[in-house]
C-alpha cells in the first residue's frame, strides 16, 4: 500500500517530468545543456549547504521513513526538492513562458508538500526557493 508521502511526492514528480519532457522536445541543444548545468549546479550548492549546516530534519511521525535518506540528504537545510523546483521555474520562465503559471503551481505545490509531509522546517523551504530561483535566473539570463 502506498503512503500519502509517496503519492504526493510521486504525483508532483510525474507532473515535473511531463513538463521537462515537453521542454526537452521543444528546445535547442544549447538551451538543454544550460538548463541541465543549472540543475546540476543547484543540486551541488544544495549538497554543500547541507554539509555546512547539518540541520536535522523535523521529527516525523513515522521514523522508519528516515532510512530512505542517505548521505547528506538526511539533513534538512535547504530543501533540495524545493530548490530544484524553483531552479526549474526560473528556467521555464525563459524557455517556455506559456507554461510559467503551471510551473509556478508545481513549484509552490512542491514547497507546500515538503512542509505538509513534515520533511522540512519553513526556513528550509524558503531558503531552497530563494537559492533555486536565483540559480535558475542566473542561467536563464545566458539562454
């Protein structure tokens, strides 16, 4: 039986994948390369910050789910899901402005799901959104 956590995370991930596939089909190779570089850099920044701050995740009702966090991902600050969602949002604004509203809804849903599911503190989510959008915006200006 699937948990609520898996259903919410999986549903949002599926929507991001559909949007990403659409973007890949409708973009030139240079834009795809820069967008990929933005996502990789955003994740690298996130990993470095998790190592630096080592903030524990909020207590979860079902502590068994902690076993799924390996390495630095067991730390909470900043939220990688949110950071990558907002990196993608900034890129979508440049690459596919017609889908910006949909991407904004997905980014906000990602942020709210991390709080709702008890995976992050509010500051983790806000920092992830700010860092992600800034990284995406930096690369979007090169597109």
